[in-house]
C-alpha cells in the first residue's frame, strides 16, 4: 500500500502550476481520507454479513443426527475426560465453527478487494500524460 501513494501523488500533481499545488494537496488528502473511509466501511459490512452467512451455513451441518457430529463429540468428550463440565466439547465445537466462519468471511472480503483491484488497475492505461517538469519540486508528503 505505501508503494501506491508516491505514484498517485505524482500523477495528481502532473500539469499543475506551482500556485495550484496547495488546492491539489487538499483535494488529494480529502479524497484519500474519504476513499479509505468508504473502503473500510465496505469491508466491515461485507465481513459482518459474511460471518453471519457462513456461521449459518456451518451450523446447518452441526446436527446431533449426523454421524460425523456424534463421532466428533465422542472423541472430544474422551479427550476432555472428567475435566470441566459436559458443555466443554460443545464450547470447543462452537469456537472452531466461529473460527472457520470468520476465516471464510475474510476470504470473501479479500476476493471482493481483488475484483476491485482487477477492475480498477487497467484504468491506469487510460490516464493521460501531463507536461513534463511541471510537478512541484519538493515538500510533498
């Protein structure tokens, strides 16, 4: 991500007069903050929705009538032996299910980000080149 800011700043200042750089800097900072805020909100919303969706999908397979569920519960009960109460294996199973649902939700968010990058990256080819030597000489952050 840090490697993106230098080219974005360089492209933003191309073709501007020295007197216009202050306004350009302000607009660039506002757009960067706004874009970051929108991106974080999008990712958080997708993550929360994905977590609920995957948790719902995974809990459908956790059925006491399922032989795999019963095998796992018997093994977990024998591992925990007399330690804790009878709900300890259920708590471990729920924790594992939550972990898997979270991982799947993060995977969905990363896939969505990948699609956005793949769609937006070719737009760089359509950027016009500005006048050479018109970028500010220093003081950019």
